[in-house]
C-alpha cells in the first residue's frame, strides 16, 4: 500500500472503525480537483452535518480514457482540500475497484457503523445511467446531488426518478436529495480545456 502524507489510503481510514460517524463520499477522477469540489464538500458539511467528507479518488474512470496516476491526482487534490474535515483518499486503489458501486460496498462492509452518503455534482446526472449497477447505488446509501447555476435545471435527473422543482432549495425523493443552495459553476473538464488552449 502506497502512503503519502495527507492522503488516506484504506489503512489510514481505520479511525472510522467502531464509530457512529456520518460521512459524505465525493468520488471522481479529480483531474484536476478544483474549487467546485471544495464548494460541494463545504455545503455538505454545513447543511448535512457530516463528520467528514472523503474525496474518494478514482482508480480510473471507466467512462473516460486513461488519465494520470491516482496518487498524482490525490496529491494535487490535497492542495484544494484545505478544510480539516475533508479527507483525500486513495482507498479505491487498495480495493482494486473501478466502479463506485463496488467501492461503496467495500466501505460499508468495512465500516458498518458509519452512515455513508454519496455526493455528486449535477453534471454527473447525464451519464449516471451508464454507471455500473447505477440503479443499486441508492440502495446502498443516500445520494445528494449538488445542482449548478445553469439555465436548464436538473437535466437528466429522470434516471433518479425525480421531477424538476427548481423553485425549491432542496428536493428529496426516497434516498435522493437535490441540493440547490450555494451553487458553483465549474468542472474539471472546463479546467482541462482551458489548460489545453
């Protein structure tokens, strides 16, 4: 297991054992990590009273071409994840997983007393139905989707069984919550495109 200061591998997450914690999991390639990831995490900590938010850096994204090494991306993410309750983790590397369904199951099995929630930006809704066992993710934990300030709201959220109610700060259906406060419009794709110009 590779361990780097400020990056939590699976072993470093053992502090959660036997603890009744509430933990948000923000997964992704973090290529690169940016202020939008930080904003989602801060909103999650503020409005949903999580004890921690874990940035679960993806081994690789099955829907994207092969990117940079997980440890390089995680190391870069630590410069953005400046809040003491935000943890950057390479546990997915230790699991040997590439699908979030499998990684969530591993976390839940290893830390059964922790209440996990999956956090994601609204831009992921467009491809959510392509995720491995996407229909079963909401059976593992709650999902909180953070909206962005766009003219077309809640695009692609039918896959979650949600109806658009843009006048509300929050829409909740079963295990899905759409969060609309403190919206921030930035993505890793935009940053990569800007760098390549």
